[in-house]
C-alpha cells in the first residue's frame, strides 16, 4: 500500500494531498462570496421585483378573466331577458294585429251587409215602383176597356169625360180596397 506524505508547509498544504489548490479554492470562495453579495444586494431584488410584477400581471389577468366571465354571464342573462321581452312584445303585437284584423273584417262585413241591405231596399223600391207603374198602366187599360165596354153596352150619348171620371173613381176605390 502506498503511503501518502503530507507536507505541512503553508496555508494550502492541507489540500495539497487531495489535489486541491488552497489559494485557488480560497480565491474562488471569496469571488463566490462577492458575486453572491452583489446578486443578493441588487440581482435577487431585481429578479424578485420582476417576478412580483409578473405574478401581479398574471393575477390581474386572472381577475380580468373572472370579471369578463361574470360580465359575459350577466350579458347573456340580459340578452335572454331582452329576448323574452321581445317575444312578449312580438306576441302582444301579433295579438293586437289579429284583433285589428278581426275588427277590420267585422267592419268590412258590416259594411257589406249594410250595402247589401241598401241594394236590397233599392231593388225593393224599384220593384214597387215598377209594380205601381204596372198597376197604373193596368188601371188605365181597365178604365179604357170599361169605357169602351160601357159605351157599347149603353150605346147612348153620354159625355166620354163623365164616363172616364166615373170609371177612374171606380178603379181608385177598387185599388184602395185591394191595398187594405
């Protein structure tokens, strides 16, 4: 077994047997301490500040997303309410339109009935006028025939005007008796 000999000369003599340079180790340790101190003093706070800002930005983003989600839910609810109200208004408008249409149809029907009644009354009046004209014509013909017949039967020379007057009175009296 080989034996190791440690030389006890100087501050790095302890690590020489392990293959470590003591001065280099000490200088690296001091350099690490300085770098660590500089990072601790200025680097870590800057990094922490950036991380805090990033965390706050993310938190705000999440809060905004939650707020947007809530606003979307509220907007959806308002839209549903507007749709329900619009449907109600549309139904009411349809009902009013149907009522107006029914009223207009009823009015047109009543006008048609009134017009038909008016035409019917006019036709009845025209028929009555024609009937009266026909009666008058018939009465005149009856008077003429009666005068002619009476003239032939009586064969006397009574004035034609008197005969006509007598027959007309007879016809008028018979017409009044018929109308009653």
